[in-house]
């Protein structure tokens, strides 16, 4: 299978870049992180997995990110949430599995709340709900706060961007309007969380707070003790692909008795991940895994 490219026109005339794999089963929707884009390692691996296994998959860049139009500093949580809903409403049909990384985890939750009839399962990687208010703002220096108060923005240095990027007053004020913690968070679907214990950007306790706040009882929190924020090592990517395959299975209605459904789901986890096709060598099972 191949991946096509396109652009989704928004009401203000700007365009969102997207890439799509036409396939079967629930559509996996990739929601990236803050100041990230759809060409990152995890998004690419899921695209390759979809092509290898015939699955349906779409990834996109928010307004002001990556290949999409607009200035990053003009973006807000409201705008990026609207972008995610536009992609869902206009570019997908049927049941969805949302895969959200960092800020994308927050936006996945907001989308699931807004479209409960469509979103059937989620995989969240280092989810950062309320990050503008609870993670970013408390870490701002006195100098940064003064710049935001006086100029409306502060340029945050970045090891990934020589020029840094703007943190605006509007972003912080708007983000507070979409706070979902401490909950309860009205999401009652299967959720799988992958979180690094050594993540310097999203503390594992923050991600765990979200997991505990979700209404759903079908929530599994996976703590990778030595994992960082990106979780893009081969072993992390293997976990991600397996979690997405499991989520797709949980999102699909199944017939038959409970034992048959569990056996079928186990078979999918073994055979449908397509790890070899995306260049991931599965680790040998430990004694405890057998």
C-alpha cells in the first residue's frame, strides 16, 4: 500500500498538510506534540506499519506546524483542537483510534470528549494534558514572565530549533480554558498509556494523574523506567506498534464468545503488528513474558 499527500482547507483560508494510508479497520489518527510535526520517527513507523498490514492511517500537521500553513506563534490549544476535529470530521469515516504524543495526548482527550461516537480507543505517549498551565507556566523564569506580560510573547530556546519559538500570552490563557485535570475526564473507552520514567518534560506522575482521572476502567499505564520523552528507541517503537495493534482490536466490534475474542485478539498482537516490515526487530521474550 502507498501513502498519499493532501491539504485540508480551513475556514480562514489556511491549509493543513496531511498524509493518508487508505486501508481497512479502524482509522489510526496521529496527533503530534507541541512544535513537532508529522514526519517524526513514531509517526513514520506507524505509517510503515499501516502500509505493511493494510490498515487505515492518517497523520497531519497542526496550524503553524511542519508543512501546514500559518505562523506557529498564532496557534492556540483552541485552534489545534479545531484542526484535529476538522481532520476527523472531513478526512475520516468510521471508528477511530487516536494516537497522541505529548500535547497530542491532551488534544486526543479533547477530541475524544467532543466525538465520543467516533473515537473507540486511544494510545497516549507521554500525554501532557493542561501542559500550558501545569507544566510550562510554572517553569517560566522571571525574565520570561516579564516578556510575556510586556510584549505578549517570549522566545523559548530550543535544541531542535536554532531560533527558538514563541510562547505567547494567548497560548497560556487559552490553554487554561481547556483544562481537564484533576478530572474526572469523561472518556469511557480503552486507553493505553506509554510513559518514560526519565522524561524531563512530562513527569510520569502527571501522566498517571490523567490515567487515574479517566472515567474508563479499561486503562493500562505502561511505565518505561529508563524511557525519555520521545520514546523513539527500537524497544519503545515496538511497544508503540503493539499498543496500537491492541487498540485497533479493542476498537473493532467482535462476534463470538469471550474466549474466541481473546484468542483472536492475541493472534492479532502476534501477527498483525508488521514489526519486520517497519524495520523493528522484536526483543526476545524474557522468562517473565512466557
